[in-house]
C-alpha cells in the first residue's frame, strides 16, 4: 500500500509541475484543464492502478484549485 501512495504522490507532483509550465491561456479554460487531465491520466496509468476514484477525476481535483477561472 505505501508503494501505491508513493507512486501517486510522485505522479501528483509531476502532473502539477507540467501544469504550471503550460501557457496561462491553456490553464484558464475548462476545456484546457479537461484535456490536460485526460492526457495526464493516460500517461500516468500505473500510478492509479489501485485507486478507487477515476484518475481523471482525481487529477481534476488537483488542478481546479490552481486554475484561474
């Protein structure tokens, strides 16, 4: 179980760093956020193997508080 949590923690940090590097205009629309979250979920499938929540929903939960909508 700790290994799964560690994978998710590493994936979360990686995804948020990638998010912060995006141009501001791509971080300000729901479409841009949604597109990024779907791509990130696919690229980080292994980090969410045992997660109860859908990886897309989990990533959206991480990104929405950082979005300036």
